[in-house]
C-alpha cells in the first residue's frame, strides 16, 4: 500500500500496537532472525521500495530457521521477480476504482457492500491484490466513513456490510467501535462481516477491548480470516480465534492459491484440518488476481482445479474451500472448483 496510508494506524495505546510498531521492515534484520545470509534470502531492495517489507515478529517466529523456501517467508519477502513485467498483470485488474459507489464504498454483489476502512495492514503480502490500490484517493480515510455509512443507510438493498481494506483490524478499538455503532443504526443492515488477516499475523490484536466491542454488537458478526498455510496457525492464533468464536456468529477462512507456497494437495489438506482444529471453516481459496508484480505466484487453472479435486477426494465437504476467481462484471465470484466428474459416466 502507499506509504501515506500508514498514518491510518492509530499510534497511542496498547500491547498490540507496540507489537505492530516493532515489526520487521528490513531484509537484513529478517535474515538475521532466520539465521540466513541476506544473499540467500533473495530479498530485493528495489521491490521493497515499491511495496515495503512489513512483518510482525510473532509471524517471523513461525518461520523455519535457515530455510529460504519457508512458505511463510515467501509470502512476505520482496523479490526481484516482482519487477518483471508480464502481459495481463496490471495495477487494478478488477477494475475496482470504477466500481466505487462513492469514496470508501465498493459494491459489486447484490445485498453486500464492502467498506474500505483503511489502507493499512499488519503485514505486507507480496501477492496482495490491492498492493497498488490508491487507498487515499479511493477514500479509505476516517473522514469518508460517515459518508459511506450515509450511502449504506440510503440503500435498503444492502443487507450485509463487509469491513475490509487494507485490514480493518489495523484500526483502533475506538474507531472500530464507532463504525459498528454507526452500522447498527441502520435497520436494513442484518449482518456485519470483517475480512482480516490480523488475527493470524498479529493475534495480540484480539484484545479485551475488541472482543467487548464485537460482543456488544447487536448484529451477527461474520469473521473471515486469511491464512494460507497450516504453519501460520500456532497456539497464539488458536487463542485469538477462541476469543473471536465467543463473540462472532461464525469464523471462516479464505486463502490465496500461491505457487511454491501452498499449491499442493497435502499442504491444503493440512491447512483445512488445522483450521478445523482451531474452530475455523475454510470458505474460499482464491485464484490470484492478475496484479502487476505477482505473476510468479500464479497457478494455472487446470492445475488449480486438479488440486481442489484431490482435496475433495480426501476431505469431508465442509473442509473443502471453493476455488474462486473475481471477474469484473459477474454477479458473484466465479466458482472454478471443486467440480467432480464421474469417470464412469459417458456423456
Ligand atoms: C468478495 C467480495 C464480496 C463478498 O463476496 P461473498 O461471495 O459474499 O463472500 C463482496 N463485495 C466485494 C466487492 C467483494 O470483492
Ligand atoms: S493482509 Fe490482505 S490487504 Fe493486507 S497486504 Fe495482505 S493480502 Fe493485502
């Protein structure tokens, strides 16, 4: 995200904010933490200057030391491969800027509107679909929340509001609380959804103030986490999820299918089973959007479908996420898999 959006993180206050501020943002320091020579890490300062390295220390502690191919490391290390141009990989492949109903409010699907409440995140994921998104211009700033809420209030077709970003849990409890209270004033808003990677990368964020605020909300809250690999889900995350489960109607997970990180049926099965163990159900696994600088993470559709087929053959249906892709103009996310064919059936 643009550096200017960093100011969206409130600075005064508690433990999680100190933890956030203490995050690692230099390749050299990361190399030191992982007992790897910086040269082996393959970090690129040029890529990092376009989209800075940012990772909480707790997440780094879940990486394997001395392993430059660690699946958590590969999600956050800036590499020279991001600088190679690929046809079709552009700044805004989903055409989101033209889909803004008004600053800060994105509506693509019936009944649901997405509020971009901040551009800030606790971690910078190299494959991020909004890595080039101009949050400030698009209105992900405090001053525009009131206008976005007013727009939701005027449109009774909006039954569910999704807090997104960036990462909505980068906001302070005070600001989140105000947003939730604002949404509760709108009768036709029946559900509130929060899309966040923070409980996974910075579980300290799920503090008492946040849990109280969510617990007092008069609408059911759907929490959708973002985890891509079972190694991300250690005991600290399990504790954070247990706290969320006390106050949320349901806790789901979405992942991104990433080459070299989780594009393997055993790895995906481990992720689903680990999610279940900590009380989370898999919801979506996304085919990468064609954002500039992310082509090296792409898994071809054929392979992606085959992987999901393997997963469906191994796991109960409720542990198989839907493989989806966003297509501008479609009425919902396009479901690519799992679609199973009976080999005995001749058509
Ligand atoms: C993905 C998305 C949603 C939510 O879609 P679901 O299929 O309900 O999870 C809503 N709005 C926007 C803009 C989205 O990109
Ligand atoms: S947490 Fe989500 S929005 Fe933030 S950088 Fe990662 S993928 Fe992008």
